C-alpha cells in the first residue's frame, strides 16, 4: 500500500515536471534564411559587442517589421539556450575586430561554433587540459568526453597509473569525492547502488556481483586485495553465514584427501589469499591447527625464504 | 511513518543549511539518499531496511593565505527501520586534509586523511592519516614523502601501525618521468611490508604513452607487483589501442602478521589487449581481453566487447550493449548487458539497465541470473537533481529481490566538477 501510494505521488510529480518543461520550450529559429537574405547580425543581436557572457541576448527587434504579421511567431524574451560556458562576446569581438564570421562562419547552415572553432585559437588550453577555463561548472553539465578524453581501451586498469602521475589532470573534470565514491571501501553503499542512473559508466561491482564474486576471487584474488583486505571478506562472510559451521559449507568433496583434485593443499598453493579471506580469524581457524611445527606437515613451499626475523610474532606462532 | 517525516524534514534542513553555506566561498556538494532494501541473507528471514544517507564533500580555497585550502568528504547513515544487526547508524570521514600549494618549486603539503595514489604503498589502495609532501628540486628532480597511519589496520588494532614512503623522481621535459621509491609498513611495530620500487612514464610522441613500474618485496624476496601499460591513440585513424602486462604475487599483498603468507609463493601474470574503434562521433566499439597465467601452469582469462552509441539531438541520449566472458579457474560466467539513457525533456531523463548472467556450473541450483534497473533523473532549479530508481533481480540467492532509492543531489560553489 505504502509503495503504491509512493509510486502514484512520484508519477504525478514527474508528469507535472514534464508539463512545466514542455511549456518552457520555444519555437526553433533558423539562421539560414536570415543569412541568405543578408540580414545584419546586429539587427537582432544589438549590444552583443558589450556582452560579457555567451547568452542570453534579449531580442528587442520586432519580427513583424520584416515578416508579415501573423505568418511568423516571434520568439519572445530570452529565447536563446542557456549555457554554462565561461565566455565573453565583448573580449572576442575586440580581438576579431568586430567580425562575427571568425567564429560563426557556419551560421548560414545553422551551425553554431563548437570545439573545432574554439580550438582554432584555444589549442594550448585544450592540450593543457584547462577545461574549466571555458567549462566553469562541469558539475551542472551532463558531459561525457566523446573522443580525445574518452575513457576507452581498458580504462579501469589504466586510470590508476594516470591518476597517480598527475591528479590535477583528473581534477579538471572530477572532484576528489568522485574517487572516494569507489575507492573508499569503508562505505556502506557501492557506487552502482549510489548511481543507478549513470548507466554509461563501467563499474566492477555491478548487478549480481554477490553471485559472481566467488568465481572472480578464485580467478584473480589479487584484484580484490588491491582494495579489500581479508578482514572485509571475513566480516561479510560471517554476517552472511558462510562459515564452516553453517549449512553452506563452501569446500568441495575431497577437500581433505591428499590425492584428490580438490585437495586443499593444492588450492592453498595456488592462491593462499583466498584461504585467508575466511580463515584469517585466529589460530583456531587457520592452518596452524594442523600445520604446526613438529607436526610433519611443513607449510612452506619448496625453496621458500624470507628476510623476516624468526623472532617475529608470525614465526613464533609455530617455531 | 513518523520516522519518515522526521527523515525528510532532516533532509530539508540539511539542504537549506547546505545552500546557505554555499553562498560563501566554499565549494560544497552533497547527496542525500533514502533506500528501501529487502535485505535478506542466508541466516535471517526477510527484512525491509530503510536507511537514510547523507554524503557531503567540500573544499575551501585560499584560506587566510593564497594556496592554502581544506578538503573533506564524509557520510553518515541513520536507519529509519532497524538493520537487524543491532546498528542504528554509521558514518565515516572518507578524506579530510589541509593542503598548502606554493607555486615556487610546485610545492604541495597535505596533512590529514588522504588516499595513497602512488608508490609501493598504493598496491593496497587505502586511506592513511598522514603528512604528504611533494616538491620539485633542481635539474628536473623532485621528491615526495609520506608518513602516517593506515585508517584500516591489517590486523590487531592501529596502535603501532605506520606507513612511510619516499620517492625521488626526475622529469625529462613533458615526455618522460622516472622515479625510485621505498616504502615501509609496520603493523603493531613489526615489519609488515618493505618494498623498493621504480616507475617510468614515457610519452615519446603525442599519440603514444607508456607506464612501467615494479615493486620489489624485500621480505618475500620477489616482485610483488610488476607492470607495463602502453597506450596508442593515433589522431588520423579512428582507433585507440592499449596493451598491458601485470605480474603479481598475491601473498605479498597480505599482511606479514598473517600466518598465511608463509604458505604460498604462487605468482600470476595478466596480459591484456584492448582496441577501441570510434566509428563516428557518436558510436564507439570497444573490445579486449585478458589472459591470466599462473606459475603452477594453470590458465584463465576474460574477453568481451561493448558498443555504445549516442543519439538524438547533440547526441544527448546513450544506448549500449555489451557481451563479456570470464573463463575462471573454477567456473565461467557469460554476461550480457543492455542499457539506454534517454533525455525526455531538457531536464528530465530516464534510464534502463538490463543484465543477464549465465554460469557454467550451477550455483545453488541456478545457472542464470538477471537484474533490471530503471531510474528517473530530474534537474531542479538552483543546482538540485532528484533521482529515483528501482531494481528487480533474480539470482541464486533471491527469487525476487527488489530495491528502491531516492537521491537528492546538490552542487553549489564556483568551479566544480563531476562528483
């Protein structure tokens, strides 16, 4: 009942917003016929040379002065699209000597300047990744880098190396909290849970990761260990009841049989970190129970050596 | 119901306060969540859990003197209904530090909780309460040093846990940088990790760059982590390529105070290759694979491809499809995904995300699982964004798992990015 009522309220809010947004829409204006008929830019854009922003431009001219009344609906007020770009028409017109065509050469085809036109002069800013010089408030813009800065070709594996070299490059688009959204493992929610609307992003713990994680961890436990220590495995497994005492005993048949393909010694040599994800919970739960010094079950692999002192706590547990 | 009203009131108060604060110099960003979760686990019965989250991050620049700034991010949780584990709330400071940047020598000093992003200590990505200094010297040389205590200790409490790291580097114009590093981690006063490392970044041309690094484990007497990544981004053809190699000894990532590191010296390597085809300004095809080889002569790997397309006016809508395959050591998984994000109006967008998984071996009697996610995103005046989402999934653990989320995002301040 509660969910049904919430769903109805949400649907009503969404409908109202759609209607409100639709009311704000304005009729499209075409530059093409105006340029073709040599209508001066200044006729409509009067005062543009003093404008410190990109838009809006108030249209004071009456369309009916050229068009027969009733045939054309004149756009009213702030008809131009709003923009978060940091831009001064005044500064640019001073540099171009009042020539609009320097940037607006595609206006006869209704084409407004884009990156290509801006970079004719601002190439250095682009190469130096000074995005915010123009894109002042990236947070309010739904920007996805299209080509040069798009995070393609195994970006998940590569981004660490790039970020570690120069964090300032990442900071052009991302706040630091964007990093901690994923990297802070002390968070309650995973990033896919926090940002379900960000469908274009690739996230490791997406969808049914609960089922997949056992297969993933057994294939590449190092990937897990780069972010999670084995305590986080233990905490979750204990909470979820994945323990040797529960009905969900995780080990396959033949686990304790030396000749078996599933023998635990073979698996442990393959990936001891996997064992540690459950058994790092005191001497009563780990290998020492059986593999104590003098038991005849030497746990060290052939040729094993370490520079750690034998007086260290970890050695003294057996020796 | 009363608690929900209290929570929503709290949300409104926090939003109001946040907005008021933002009118000053700080860049303040915040996200509020109300989740509805059918939180069922293997031990307990069905339970509906309704937590409320508040995430805040802020940065204030040029405090008192130019170049001095403060940055922090944290979250708090209050449970509208009980979670069932006795906890009625939680919270954490993700990061919080004071930073001083001096233009002379490009000097940076950071004091407080921060993420370790470079050097051997970054192998185990973690946050530390530390002092971090970075400065250029002369002749292209520079130095970095970090010392502090890990936020999350390896074992047995934080007393005596220390992370210390130093790096000496040399820049060669804008085309190369080489560094040598040393790190020492102590857990309860004992040697936990001791590494020496090298790193090399090369950009011989505008279209090629490479990263090479190696961290040698002094205690284990082998390479804990050795890697190389090369990226080729030609400007005249619509292709991007990358190749990588990574050699890891997993036991070296474990704490030396853990008994487990004495049991294994198995290492494994990961060789990967990826190619991206920019079919047009709006269509991208990405394909690649990784091959895992273990020192005991077993193999595994993964491969897959994604096609993403932007469509509609100015390419403001996204659609994507992907197929991925993991040939794991104990089983395999095939994943298929389809998503669409569509701008309904200038300020309202809707998205749908559909996942399907096929498991080679049955898990709890199932070989298939799926998840469907739907979300609505509405941009409100004054920088507010309201998001509502719901998801439904069926998997080996749940026949019908449902979750709901309402998120309010607010982003104030001057220059700010994606957060």
